[in-house]
C-alpha cells in the first residue's frame, strides 16, 4: 500500500540522503532542483530486452564519467591493439562484444576489469589457477584488475550459514591463495564489498535502487543463476537484492570489463541493458570464461560442496593424484571429458604445452603444443586415459605447489586454513 502512494506525499518532491542515525536512506523535502549531469548520447543496444522496463519518472543517477577510476594509472601495455584484443578474448567462451572491446582498448590504455567472489569455503583450481591465468592475461593487456571480495553477497546467499565472521575469515584465506597462485599482483587490487560500500553508501544504494526501479521482478528473478540457484528454488527476498547489488557493483567500481564466469552472464547483460536506461554510451564489456566441470560424470561445474569432485588449491600431491585417477575420462571421448577440459584451460593456459609421460612400450614421452593435437590423438585412441590422467596430475601438482608451500610456511596462512577447514560448507 505504501508504494501505491495513497496516503503519503509523492516521492517526486523528495530526495534521499544517507542517515547514520536512522541506519540508512531517508527521504527529505527537496529544496530545489539540481540540474542533472548531461547525458551522453545513446547508441543502438546489442541485446534485445525481453521484459518491459518500469517508468523513469524519478531522478536518474548521473552517468559515471568514462575516465573515472578507483586505481592509480599504470604504464600502457607494450602490446599492439590487436594483440591486446586477442589476449583478452582468449580468456572468454563469449565476449560481448568484440567490437566494444576493441574500441575500449583503443580509447583506454588502462581499463579496469573486475570479478567478484563470495567467500564460501576452500578454493578449488577453477577459482585459483584459472583465475590467475585470466588475470595475468588482462594485466598484460594493460588492465588493472579488481577482486571484489563479496562478503555481504555471501551473507545474502547464506554461505557459512550467514555467519559474517566466518565469511570474512574465508575471504582472508582466499586473498592468501591468490597471492601465492602465480598471479602478477602489481596491477591487482583486492577490495572488500562491505568496506567499500560503507565508504560511499549513498552512491551505492541509490544505484541499487535505481536498477531495481527500472526492472520488473521477472527480469531480476531470471538472474537467480548467479547465486548458484535456479528460478524454481525456494528463495528468500535476498534473491531480489543480490542481482540488483551485483549489477550496481559494476558502476560503483567504474569497471570497463566484467570478467566473470558464464554462470554470471545474465546479470552482466542486465548491466548493459541498464546503460540504455541511463543513456551511458560506453557499456561494460563482458568477457565470460568457461565453467570448469567437476571430476565426476555429468558435473557441469566444479563445486566445493562435493570435495571428491573438486581439486583444492592446498590439496596434497597424494590427494591430487587420487582425485584425478578416479576422474571421469572415457576412452576416445573428447566432449564432456573433464580431464581434457583441465588440459585445455589450465595446462595450456599456464604452460602453453602439455607433456605426456609414458613408457617406450606405450609410445614414449610426447609434447603437445596445441590442444587440438591432444584432442586428435585422444579421439583416435593414440593417447590413453591413464597417460592423460598421470600427466595431468603432474601438471596440476606443479601449479599448486607454491600455494602448498605458502600455507605450510606462512604462520597466518596456515592458521587461516586450519580455521576454515573446520567450517561447514553450505550450498
């Protein structure tokens, strides 16, 4: 009834301010209209909107300046424009759009890329190794990368049973993993969502509310996948808050590139659609990396809630060997084979080649310089599943050995790992 505005003064004559005393936004009488910032010219959208947006009668947040930045500028990449574009696109299963990416890199030598992570338990290699590879590619292309440690989002998604103290501990652990995972940290920034939002709450929550106001419930609920849920799942009201907040993150961080997984595609597209609403010409570019499958048959995504199907960043050599030995890897079948997916995205991404170690009787050692060569040999039967598994295990162990050593030798990291291993992982 309140939003029907039957018994209250029209909100058109009010403006919002953040009140620490009242714990959030309050509405006050608007003394005088403040001229809005000039809107940049709109361009034809590249996506088709499937739901009718709501009215735009209320005041719009000012468009974010194209050159806004939350980080110190860095020297431009020594690569050519074409090399930078190809390096960025090599990350993605999908890029929206390649033309926008090229224009961005031509216009901005130091764009900002971001990804957000819920602190929700131990980190597996899809988060640790794949993300390190992708971040290094982006920073080599001239980007500054922001890790959005999404502690409030984990709370909304009921991770760690909604215990914010535990969530923050897991977040600290995740930062320790990335520091040891072979990532070039010179142009990487770790930001905690709770801290950054509380530094500028009015800007953030006004953006969240504007996104919510411009989209109907059907459109927002379609983004439930980003929480690891389906639209049919029983969901709290957090299902509505979460996508609006994640969409707002992109504008709050002044991100030029959204480099998240394919499972986050819907909310990133929502951000591009929102740019049409606020007449922002330069939309964020979406570079979506593929989702690494679990070790078991039919698992489209590696999940920490099933420890037997995931390789964790501090797993011992024995644990890695045992998990990969038991992984689904049918002979001569390339599609849907998780072991070959790890070879393609992790081994080639990290080392640029795949070394197979086998006896002379089984064909002898062989170095593959392209994944297509691996796929061809495997499909023909020339490459045996057992040889793939043992060689993959050797490569994965080499990748995570620095992380193991960090958690063995660094007192604080070791204590964090011991603490979070005792936590129960919630879906």
